[in-house]
């Protein structure tokens, strides 16, 4: 096909100068007039600008204008490019969802050995799992002794959400940390009692201030026990050392 015929077909596809150049490259690569290495990138650019359906329709239009145009091969190439773009978009979407989940459920170290988890919005299975994984990793990495869980921003806690919270609380306790729950609204407390959801394995505080006070008390008591143990061990070693000297 001569250059004049190519431009005639391209002109029939679009009036946009950039798109004309892209379609000229597609035709050149398909008909062997130009290097086909950039065909996939060219198709990607067209799909980004026009969308899959319009690109497919215009490929079929070219085939109608030129019988030797390998429409099937170009459509396959466009389909492959579209699939790659869709996978990339899904990956980006997953990253954005993770970022949104982290922003919606911040995990903050507010005191020595104390983490605060502020839950906001509705909890579904995927988000609940993401919160649990992030929190358990954080508890382990900072060796937290107390985790304050504030559910003030959660509009409703049903049996599903309650079950998730109990599983998460048990996992936190297995890591050696205490859990203090706060933010339970009166109507939510009434619902939990009716549904039989039991949070006996955790301490329930009236508000965040009360939860922090209780958390600090737990960490101070833990440090006191450590000091007493250290003094006890040191005293025992001194006694053993004295006995050896007499011998």
C-alpha cells in the first residue's frame, strides 16, 4: 500500500494529529513497512486515549479499507496490551486500597510500649484481615505491651465484626500484649449483649483517656516487676560470690 492510501485511511479514522501518527505507525508495523517492535507501545497509547472498544472498531475499519491488513493479528496484539493494562490497573488499585486502609485505620505508638488502633468506618472481611495483619506485625516489631483499640468510628458492631475483633484480640494476647477496648457506644453495647458477643478477654475502658491511663498503669507495673526480678537475680549472684570467697 502506498503512503497516499495509508494517509487516506488514517485521515478517515481521526482528525487528531497525534492519533493520526499513532495509526500510521500501527499500519506501518502491521504491513511490514516499519519496525514492528513499537507496535505494542503504539497500541497501548491508542487504548489509553480511545479505549478498547473504539480501537477495536477502528482496526476493523482499516481491514475493510485494505484487504491485506492483518486485522486478526492486530486485534490479538491489542487484546494482549489491554490485558496487561488491566492487570497493571488492578495492581495500582490494590495498592491504593491498602493505602486507604492504612489511612482509615492508623496504628500509632502513643506511649512507651503502647499502641493505639483507631478504627473508622465499616469493616468487611478483606479490610478486617488487612487490619489484623498490620496490627500483629506492628505489635511484634515494636514489642508492644499494651494495645488500645478505639472503635468510636465504627458505626455498627455485629456478630461478624465482633467475631473478627475477638480473633484479633486473642492473637494479640498470644504475642504477649494486653488489649484495652474503648469507644463502645451504648446502642452498640446493647446490640452486643443481645447477640451474645463477649469481650471478657480484654479490658473495656470508658473512653480513650481512661484506656490510656489503664495502659500506662500496666506498663509501669511490668517495668516494676522487671526491676524487682533484676535486683533479685543480682542479689543472688552476689550471695553466691560471697560464699565462694569464704571457701
